[in-house]
C-alpha cells in the first residue's frame, strides 16, 4: 500500500481546511479582541512551525504513519497480536497515542529544564489558532521522537495512526481557537474532547492553571489523573492568557521565541511568588 501518498494527501487537506474553517469561526465569533495584527501573529508563528518541521523531518525522515507501516509485520509490537480484533487494536491505538501526548505534555510542565523549552508555547501574549504553531523546534523534535518511539513499541495499525494524525490536525487548531462553542454544545463536547474553553485555561497566567487541562485530543486523561479544571478562577471573560512579564509585542519576535529557553530565569516563575498578584508587564523581548 502506498502509505506515503495515503498519509500525506489527507493530512495536508485536513490541516488546510481546518485552519481556514477555524480562521473563519474566529473572525466571525471572536472570544476576545486581539491587540497584535493577525498578519504578524500568523506570520511569526508560521515561521517557528516551519523551523520545527524542517528540523523534525530532516532528522527523522519519516512521519508516524510510515513508521507504523514499517513495523506492521512486527510480532513484537504490543498491539500487533493476532488474537486481538482489528477494531480493538485501532481503538487502543487511538487512546494510547493520545495518552502518550498527555504524558509528554505533562513532562514538559513538570521538569524545569523541559519547561524552559515549553514556555515558548505559553509566552504567546494572546491566544488564537496560530498559537497551535508556536512550539520551539527543540520541543517539536523531542515530542516527535518520543511519539515515533511509542509507535514502534505499540506497532498499531497504520490506519489508526493516520486517524490520530488527522484528528490532531483539526483538534490542534480547534483547541487554540479564539472562539467558544455554544453553551449546550460545549457541555457535550467537553465530555470527550478538549475544547477551546478548556484548553484556554491551560494558557492562563496563573501557574496552578497552567498545569491543568493538559490533554491533546481527549479530556478523559485530565479527569483520570486529576488535572481537569472546568472553569478558570477568573472566569472565561476576565482570565488573562500568557506568561507574566511577557505580555508585550516583543514576545512575538522569532528571535525571542528561538532564544527564550536560553534566557535567564524570570523571578515570576519562582514557586514562592505563586500566590502574588500579577506583576506589571516588563518589556524584555525585542521584536524582530
Ligand atoms: Zn502546556
């Protein structure tokens, strides 16, 4: 089977259609007004996404679907067992791959050295679908490396990995949308999925909220591991997103995003200051 074409064409189609669809949704029903011009946000965030993509693809050469296709015949894979029904292998694969994403995301928040890198995603002074692109290339590289390793260990059906990739292409933009679902839809959707209102809480300036709602696609992991928070303490309308001290236009600079992990630690991140009121924004970064 030509997995190169099967994996690539639908992925790019879903990615582009999802981006355009969520962009229209945000434009028509924006949750909050953005201070920075959309062109600047989308342009700068696309650049760091492309940097990560080039590095990741250059180093690994293949994506998760092709890795799954290459280990399809392996009898050592945890899910590649003849006694296991195909449907069960697909469902387990979707769940375990999403659990991997939850665990990796939790690790980025749990270890100071990893947080230094992941904070680039959180230092976005605002929040919209382009935040989906805002990951430091080191994070893209490490996350993809772990993910590909898990695919090798599980040896899941390639079609299940493709389904996971397609859902990620849509749900990534969806979770970062500067928009909210109608209340009744939100109530149903959040039972299964991470919605924009849930994931926005994860991007709060409040540090205790930053370690909540860590799931990528499914909300069950946050419920299971007690990291689920239904509403922000300040309320959806009043909550502030980003990192304290980085809410200035300079935080959108490509040079700033690439170098942030290597900058001296900001005092705002020290645990003993957690309960203090937000400090005024300090212009640290320089836009490029
Ligand atoms: Zn995070």
